[in-house]
């Protein structure tokens, strides 16, 4: 009897562990998400409606995003940046299906991740939720405004038609959310019965800074029940000024040593470098005083700070204006002088990226 009792007790304990294991896994996976629910709101039919849930690896082990599935055909999920080292960020992308559906819809996205536990793969899951209302009476053509790789300093434009079918007195009264880099022009086309059509011209300003942008315009209507309709605007402004290399790696530098590196700054038209600076006083710069479409800059790293890793952003200002400034990141690792000498006697140390920031005084440009 005692043996049977012990067996039943052991079986009960094992059952509890098996049942509890997924819950524990879900908990540690959920901790990597800063948010687990998103409301798309009320959107037009055919509108590009996408949301990205960020997932950050807060653990020492490497995390791999394995899969994601949706409980409803109203949302198509996908994964971005599937392999996450410590501190890396990936994304679970939720694409709301506005082209074939209408009305109120919701979906649960189940995300599966795994990590290597000394050769054994461990898995866990987390659940995300999305919901929204797809209007059947308003259609966007196309579903979003997309500016793909536009040149800095230009003013490209895109057109979007907003088509409404319903009340004959329906109208768009305002457009909100336009930033300093975007302007919107709205024209109403001739009405036909209960069909109302607007043509929106979305134009980039020539002062738009370089880089990716992701914004949302809001169309304000006289509809009391669904007053606002979002319109997605995204793209990339290609910089006028480019720097090569984009990352400057000094590797391991012994305390007290100075190491020079060179970068090339190019432009699509002649320009002059008026300043170079960063927040770390360990960096100094030498460049020319000419107006040219190509400049060679010497960056000198002086390892006069405490041993450790260095990661600093170098800012390059030109006479073309603030919108045409450029940046690059410099990495270095300051090591004690004795450690560097010992390493040199054995084998040359490979260059290593830095991961920590440092602060100091602003270093102004030194002219040759």
C-alpha cells in the first residue's frame, strides 16, 4: 500500500510539473514584450493597416523567434529579426486584412520562441491580441502613401483617392497629423448621388531630414459615429551627405596610446565641412577647409580615459544646413597598458566592437 501511495504521489507531482511548465514558459516569454494588445481603431477598407509588436531579449541566452500563428483570417502575422542576442529587438508584425473584410474583427497571435539550454532546445509561447473596425463605406486607393528612397532636398508627391458611399452630405473637414516634413492638399471631385470622392496630394518638403519615417495622417469627417479615419505615410529619404565607413572601429587600444583612422565624407554636390564633434573628449578631428563633393577626415582616438568599452556618435555639420548633417558611430576598447603588452607578445588581438557609451566635453573640429 505504501508503495502504491508513493507511486500515486509521484505521479501527481509529475502531472503538476507538466501542467505548470507551459505557464512558466509563457511568463518568461511575455516579459520580453512591452505591450501585448493593439487597437487598430476604425480604418478604411483597403487601407494598409500594420502594427509591429517589439520583443526585446532581456536574457543572457540567445533567443530565436520560431513561429507565429493567428486565430483569425482577419490578421496575417509575420516575424522580423528572428535571432535575438542579449539586448536585441525583433518584431511580431500584425497585418490587418482590410481588403476583403469589413466590420469589427479581432485576433489572437500566438508567438513561439526557443533558446538553447546546454544543447537542449527549450520553447515557450506568448499571446498578443489585435482588434479593429473596417469600414465598408470608405475606401482608400491606394491603401497607403509610400515614398520609396526619395532624394534629400526634393519634393516628390503621391496621390490617394478617398471614396465614400452613403450619405450625400458626407465630407472631409480637416486633415491632422501632418508633420513639418509633409504637406497635404485636398480636392473634392464632382459628387454623383451618394458617392463622394476626394483626391489627396501628399507632398514631401525639401527640408525633410534623411532617414526612415513612419507617420499617420488623420482624416476628420462630419460623421458623428466614425469621425476620424487614419492614413498611413511611410518612406525613406536618401541622405545628401554620406560617410564611409558608417562605423569606425578602433579595436583594443592601450591606455595612453593614440590611434588615427580616416573616413571619407561625400556629397551629391560640393559642400564644406564646418564642424565635427562628439561628446567624448578622447576624439579629435582634422579635415580640409575646401568646398568639394569629397572630403577625407582624420579621426584621432586618444585612449586617456579609464579602461572599458567606448561607443560614441560623431556629428558632421556642413554649410548646406542642419538638414544635411551626417553622423557615424565610433567604437573602441581601452585596455590597461600591461594587458595590451602581454597580448602583443602572444598574438595580435582582433578588433572588437564596443557596446557602452561614454560622456565628456564636446570636441570641436581641428583644421589642418
